[in-house]
C-alpha cells in the first residue's frame, strides 16, 4: 500500500480576494479539488483584503473537498484575513495552522496507527544501509 | 468671578493617525462625544461661557458637533488650529474673562474644576496645570491677563509655558482616549458606571440604555450592560451584549452578534456576523484582541450609512417601494422551499452576507452529540441567559 500517493497541494492566495480574484483562484484550484480525496492548504499570509465573495469561495472549496472525502486547511493567516473570517463566523469551520508546513504535515497526522507504523517502518528501511 | 472654558479637540494625540477623519473626542461614546461631556461638565461647575475649537478637514467656520446651543464652536483646518485657539483665548480675555479653563481633548478627565480654580487662586499663579500621578494632563487654569504665558502655551501646542506651571493633582476618573482601545474602554466605563458621566439615554431595563428614536425589532436581544443610540436600528435576531454600544444612526442587521464592541455612528454591520472585541465603523474594523485595523471594502459586511438625512430618507423610500416587487420576483423565480424548516439545518448555516455559500453546512455543528441526539441543539449563550 502506498500511503504517500496523495499529494498535499499548497496554494498561496492573492493579496486581494474579491469576486474577480476569487473566481480566478477557484478556477486554478478546481483541478486539484476534482481529484480523489483532495488535500489542500491555502496560505493566506499575503491576503490584505478579503470580502464576502472571498470567504464564499473558501467555503465552496471546502464543500467541494468534503464531497470527495478530502479537506481544505488554512495556514499563515494575515491579521486582515483572520478578522474577516472571525467576523463571518467561518474561522471555526476550518483547521487553521501557523505555517503551511504544519498544515501540510497535519494531513498525515490523522493516519490510523497501523498506517503510521508502516510509514515509519518504510522510512527506517530506506535510511538503513543494506548489508553487503 | 468671570471664569470661561475653552475646549480644544484635534487629532495630534492619536496613536494611530488616519484612524478616523475626525478627532476621537468628537466620536460618540454611549450617546455623547467626549467634547459634549466635557462641555457639560464645565457647565455643571458653573462655567456658563464655554467655547470649543475642533479640527476638521472641512473648511473653517462655525459648526455645532452636537454641543449645547450655548457653547460656541469653531471648526478649524489643521494648519490654522492653534492660531484660531489663541485668538479665541484673546477674545475671551478682551471681553472680560478673569480665568480661562483650557482643556485639550485628548484625555477625558473628570476634573474637579472648583478645586483647580481654588488651587490656582490660593497660589496666585499665572498658569496651573493638572496632572495625574506623574503624567501631565492637558488641562490648564490660566489667568486671562497673562496673555504672553497663554501665547507661549498655544505656540508650543501646550508643550511649554514661559513661566513655571505648578501641578494640581487630579484624583478622579481619567481615560487617555488616544486610541480606539481607549474609546472602547471609555464605553465600558460609562456603561458599568465606573465614570460619573452617564449614557445619553433612558434606562429601559437595568443596565440597558436607549436613546430617543432607537429601534429594536422584535426578536432582537439586548443584554445588559448595553447602549443603543438615537435612531439606531437593531434588527430581528441580533444580539447586543457585554458592554456593547451601538451609536446613533447605526444599524445592526439580522442575526448579528455584537459582543464587547462599539458600532460607531452612521455605520452598518451586515447580517449574520459576529463582531467581538472591536470598534467598527467608517468602513473599518479595529480588532482590539489582535490589535489590528482592517479596512472592509465589502458593504455587505461593514458599511457607512449616509450622514445626510435626505439621502437616508431616499434609501429607505427606495427600499419600501421595491419591497413588494422584490417579494414577487423572489416568489416567482426562487426554488420551492420544503414545508417545515429544520432547526439543525438552520443552525448550520453560515452568514447570509456570504450569499450562495449560506447554505453550506458547517462541520462545527456536526458534533457527536448532535448525531446521537438529533433533536438537541447547542446554542451559544450570552450573559445571564
């Protein structure tokens, strides 16, 4: 069983997230959302302005991902983005991480124990030198 | 004895310049601006002749700023502010004033002006300054005949006086009012009666004040302590709680929760939002927890209501006129709804301000308990409820 086959896609969101940029962004990420069990991380560190259309787009992405048994996580929220998400009561719907790396790692954090042990075993066997 | 009051309000003291177009002293807090409150305080101490100079970006002239009719108020452009203040002082001296109480807002201090004047007269001083502990306040008692001392004060923007100023210790309530955080704290102090000054309205329930013309729709909940300003509108399903203050002509739309926040005058907060620990208005939200100011461009979230009454009337009229056609249009083209609304589904909805995403089901409500007990709902509780 190959447990590393599903990639985590990290996308940086634009500085201004209005209806036009949200549409463009959605068009960009749609192929990733259409995959089986999509795993996406949106980096919001650059976001300086976000409106209702931007928040709506985030919810739509999440909804699409959930339909395919995947998830969308947010990372590095700028203060502006955090305030708007809090205002619209949507911050509680997403898993939010300090950095994109942490968010990406979190996707493997919920693996069943058996899978995690197998992953560790695979790593160990890869690092150990083979006997001559 | 002829004692007069001179109030100065400009924005040089503000920590975050550009935070608001007007000086913080002219913004309403629980129904009245600091400027109004200080003018009334001076009048309470028997200082009947009070003048105010307020900095505005608009051309100079006489404007009211909500002050009592017997208070002379002058609007001054930023570059002419101190010159106008000095000339008002000189006019007072010429017209027979013996003492002038000069207050720059700035800080709001519930000063005992009687003791200040007595201290000044006992010591036969030219200028006496008020201080709280080590911090000097911009409240002075000036002998009107000492024009040179006054001129030196005005020309250094109250930083220095040519003669030595003894300090009179202030012992009452003090708020620096230098930032939105202080503005918020001032509202809390007024509503919890930490300050002597009161909310400008009628106490309809213990701890709930409403000003004349405030409209609270059926289904809205106002939990004490709270203040609703004149002509402010709190729509159905909204919750105002934890020392929140909705100032005059502000509007809080359906289902929005205002918690420990101030909604500034002529501001609109959209439907289904959650405004907490903030000062909102003028298209901005100052979040005090995060210590950040965010400009909101989306009028569905936070917007400004027109200050002009004619324009507001036109907007309301247009809303009324288009109400029935909108309903008819909605009835003809909207998809048919199921007969009985599901409470769980309703609770899972995101804010209506988000448009089509409003139907998105939140995972936050999909708790284990809600699956086990489908008829149980978990609602957020506010205050004593």
